[in-house]
């Protein structure tokens, strides 16, 4: 496993990029949430009304601010580091293992940062003005286990999905990558259509499971995307 550790070190060579930027992104999301609360307060007065505070509980900025960047991290790791790792003697399997371990590290840092920011948010009375960024419905309404689980799985899914697209590009070229993207979009549309069609059942499930439902679905997608990236990595060319 020495070559897998080398691939992990290669992934972590630019820690500012793979570990620092997710932390900065979450911090900026908190800042924007506070600024929005300030603007609302200027218009309606301070402290924020109960209605405004309740509306903030549906802030999903933490969910949407991180995937785009982490998809690019996964894609670049699967393409930019591939040839270098193999040149240093790594096998495709060891490269995939080491890089995926790097994704786990990035996801863990993102999840722990989210928990720390949640603790600060609760300790400061929601940033002193009633701004909710992490104490929100999408993250379990202040539940630390749910916050950590959601952010970890979301981050890992984003990096693994990016790696899958990157390795498919390496193995099969841009046409196959475009077809994969179209297929993923169609599958997502189908899932949304079924969810709308069965909205009562979905609503009941969400009421029972809350954020854990997303964690379970995300975990399944992590397995699928990781397996896809591994299969493509076995066929990728330098």
C-alpha cells in the first residue's frame, strides 16, 4: 500500500486547495447569510421578527455552496495527478485508493468545519442577529450528527462524481464523458419526476427520516460513483 500512500500525499500536496478552499467557502456562505440578515433587519428592524428567523431555517446555502468546487477537485485529481502517479510507479488501483482516501480527508475536514461553525452559530445566538446558516432544516435543525453526516456524504459524493467524470474522460474521451453527463441529467430528472409523482410518500418518508434520508441516498450514490471511477481508472490511458 506504499504507492497508495504516495498517491494520497500527491493529492494532499496542495493542501490550500483541497482542504483550505472548502473551509473558506463555508465561511463565505456564513458571511453572506449574515449580510442577508442585516439587509432584512434594516428593512424590518432588529431583532429580526419570528417570521424572518423561521424563514432562515430553510436556508440551504451549506448544501449548494460546496458541491461545484468539490466536483472540480475530484475531476482534476483524477486527470492531473494520474500520469504523475503512474510515472512514480503507482498502479491504477493504488492511484484510485490513494486519491479516494484523499477525498475522504477533504470530506472529513468539510464536515468537521460545518460542525464547528454550527457550534459557533448556536453559541452566538445565530451570529448575534438571528442568521441561520447551519442550524437549518436541511442539516437536521441543529443536530450535530446529521450536520456532520450530510456534509461528509455530500462532499464525498461530489469528489467521487468529479473523479468518475475525470476518469471516464481519460479512458473513453470527451464523447463518452458528454454521454455520461446526459445520462446523469436524465436520471436526475427521472428521480425528480418520480418524487413529484409520489410526493405524498416522499413527504412521509422525509417527515420520518429527515436529513438521514438524504444521507442514505447519498451513500448509495457514493458507492456507484466510486465504483464507476474505479472501473474507468482501470482502462484510462496516460
